[in-house]
C-alpha cells in the first residue's frame, strides 16, 4: 500500500469534505451539507473528526440572528489531502498499466 494513502481521509464523506475545501479559503457549513447531500448531524460528526485530526478548523460567526459556521482546511489537512490524492492517482495509474499490459498480451 502506498504510504501516502490516508485511511482516515478515505471515508467518502471526509474525502468529499476536504475535496470541497481544497480550492477555497472558507466554506459555509450549509454549502458542504447541501453539496455532499448529508444531514447537519452527520456532517457535524465528520467535521468534528477532521478538527480532532488537525485537518480542518471551524469558525462560527454571529450574523444578525443567524449563526454562520464556516470550515477551512489547515495546512496539515491540505498536505494530507494532496498526499492522499497522489496515492489514489498512483493506484489508478498502476491499474491502467496492468490493464494495458493484459490487453497487449491477448491474442487478436
């Protein structure tokens, strides 16, 4: 297994969260929830786990009566995501190469 592969990040919801956070500075909690298609409580659990791992930080702003929560990747989270994405790309490339070799070895 590629040492860059992150079992913790590979959980689909967590991977979706960090992928959505990667190109942005701060992302609104409701945008994450709606884009991933999950509940507030499920997203909150995953975000809490990512905070505990040091991968994201959360900011809560009080705007008028509404409380707005935003999430951001930390430098550690950004690095972990980049490493995990590189590991996934390596796995895909190896699978393509194996498939190509198998196809080349088949009689026409």
